[in-house]
C-alpha cells in the first residue's frame, strides 16, 4: 500500500514508530429491540450486573497502578468511577428499560446520547471535552453487555515491543492496560488539546495525535506508523528512507531529553542574566508532585473547576467548603513554600452544574466564570473561604477569571473581604494580605488595563480564551480550527500591550495558556517582556532550555520589528528567525 499522511491535533511531544494496534470500539451501533413486559426486571438486572462489573474492573486497574504513576491517572479512574455511580448512568437507563421496554444496550446508548448532546452545548472547550468521559464509561459498560470486554487485554502480548494504539477514542483506563506492553504512542479520531486522553499522554510523555477524524478507518492492523507528536502528523506505511529519517530524529530527541533532566535545579536565567519564573498548571492537588519534580517555582494556575466538574450528576453533590479546603491545603503543602495560584470557579451557564437548566442561546458568551460566581454568592463565598483557610498553610494567590468590567472587579474584591470577615468571626486563620489577580482573557480586559492594574495585585493572561475571543473562533470546532492562530497580529498586540502595561505599573504578569508551554514562542514572549510562564509540568524543562539559550539584547530588537509587522507569512518567518538567534 502506498504511504500517506494524516494531520490532527498535536497534544504530546516526541516521535513514536511502530505497528498499528486497532482498538475496536464496543459498537455504539448496538442492537435495538423491544423486550416483553415480563422480561423487564431481568433486563434491568443484566445492566446492573454490567455496571457492577465495570466498577470492579476500574477498581482493579486503580489498585494495580505503580506507586510512581502520574497523579492524573488515579484521578481520571476516580472520575470514571464517579460517573458510573451517578444516577444519570446508574439509574436513568433502568428507567428507560422499565418505561420504554428498550433492551439494556439501547437504553444505555439512548442515555449516553442525551448526556452527550447536553455537553455539546457547553461553550468552554475543556469542559465540553468531558463529554468523552461519559462516552468512555458507556463504552466500558457496553463491552460487558456485548461480551467484548476482554478485547483490550487479549489483543496483544508482551512481544509487541513497538505498539501504537489506534482508536476512535480511548479512555485513560484503557491506556493503563497497555502500560506493560511497550505502548509507545496513540492515535484517535476524537479528542482535543484538553481531553483527558491528551492530559494523560502529556503526563506519561507519550507521543500522541488526536482529532484525526477517520484515522481508525484508514489505518489497518499492523500497518507501520510514525507519530510526529510535535506536529500532530501521522505517516502510514512510511518508505524505508522516511523510517530511517524519523529513527534518527527519535534517537536525537531521546538524547536531548536526557540532557533536559539535568536542568531541573538550574535557575531559569537568560544568557544576559535576566531571571525568568517558570510555574506549573495543575488540575489536581496530586499534580504538585510532577510540578516539583520538574523544578517549578510554584503553581501558576490551579484549575479549581475540576473539583466541581469531576462530580458526576453535579446537583447537590458540589464539594463542601471543607472538601475544597482540604484540596487546596494539600496542594499548598505539597509545593513546600512555593506559591500556589488558585483560579476561582470557571463554570456557569456554559458549563452547567445542572444541564436541565441550560438556557443560554450563546453559552460561550453567557453566565460563566466570575459572572456565574457573582450570581451565586453563597457558592462563591464557600470557595473563597476554603482558599483563604488554605492560605494559613503556605503562600496562595487568588485568580479571578473572565473579568471585563470595573464593577465585576469591585464586587469580587468585596466578596473576598466578606469571606475574610466571616473567617475572623469563626476564628479561622488565613493570610490577610493574600494577593488577588485577574485573568486577562477577554479583549475588552486587555484594552482597558488601567482599571485592572489600579485594583489588582497581578495579571495572568489566558491565551486560549483570549485568542478565541479575539478571532471569534472555537478551536474545538474542526471546521474553523485552522483559523486559530496565536501569531495573528491582533493577538500579539494584546499580549505585548498587557505585558508592557503590567511592567510599567510594577505588577507581575504571567501567561498561563498553551502559548506559555510552546517552545517555538518562548523567545517571542521573552522579547515582549514576559518574565513568568505557567505551563504543564511536562513542558517546563524544554521551555527552561530555550530560556537558557536566549540573549534578550538580541531578541528584544527583533521582537519590536515583529510587532510592527502585519503580514501573517512575514510574522511566521520572523518568529522562526528569532529562534535561530
């Protein structure tokens, strides 16, 4: 067969070379038939038995994890177990069987489809991709119901030393079952930058490409494959010459990574002596282990919404103040005196706690993040009290997302003061001088910075949302994903002006979006004046290496020229030349 190339979304760096192992889905196109009334309870029991079997399977996988496994893995297994226990999965399909007389598979798929449709209405790309968790849990139950649950475990043996998994989608739990089988990479039709499979791939440092559309249909079992994780490219049946080329590149990357590990304790200082702070983005308190191992100077972004969204069913199951406090305290203690920046709840009408209440016509522009928190003051106060209480155990910063108006800033600060008063009355300890910062992720905020620097202690640029709102595109929508361009001159202008205004006002500015971890953009951001980068721990050493090789006396003049350029091709060329200085 002739060689061909597929293009998807790069989510984890590196080169993988091996033979394809196709992971067949538990056919969502299951049999649909009506059952007799006297068979209803037997069908209900069949589904309950399948759910119980999956619970046991997940527990077995979790208990079998090595002690040195990334914290994300246990957390994702726990999330899937919670989803499986929720009434939306555990009970609603049973009601469908009893009321509509559907067979178990049909009832389960009907409920999964309904939940998936609700998640499709969510505007936030990270939380929208949580739909995949619902579908993956459904897949596991369907495999038990259809008798295909053993496919994953028996499909390959320890002799397959260069296996690349190809699937329509793959759950973190499924990925773990390949750990002892030289699983060297994976390719999926679905997924995006923030899918759980992408997060696990980054935590395991496994080359991967997702969002490949129909790769699982085009690739045959045992095809030779090359994954270029940095480019999101998959080469199917490569020629001998191409194979040799990528094997050389793979060997070079391995040598470079060994060198990177020696930089963990090296300060991030440019050739001309400028110190740069490198921070880690985390979703869970246990992620602090990876942050510390990578040599992070602190946590620049703790996505607190995961503590809420990881709770299947959401309604009446929100984490209590004490539960939140324990999570924040755990992170602070794990960072051993390094600062932890906690972003307040980035959730709302576009990320519904109760999907039944979803009414926003345009969720991405609806009641979300700080807008939602100000509309739900008791929920917001509980989180603020939890964060403040944790600040008694180490340095914490509060980061407020989605701010655009002066009154939102003032109301947020007033709520923080109210939470402090409540804690004083309860004789609870906290840091009275806790810094409070703003996410700059809306163009309106980036264009009205004086009202932010007047009120806030620091700024953090969320490049993911800033790019999407500036360019009016949704990078999760594959039809417009090609328009997502971090180097668009409007985006560069907003970035540079925010960094400049912060520097003139004497308040710290960091970047916590994907741009911070992209080594192709490190020198450009340094040239703009950025001195704080926050990224996934797996990206930190690569960015540090780029900083160590940078000379700002040469980079800054070239960056100024880029900022005066408006032609996309010229900007791209200039950024590439910047990397060669």
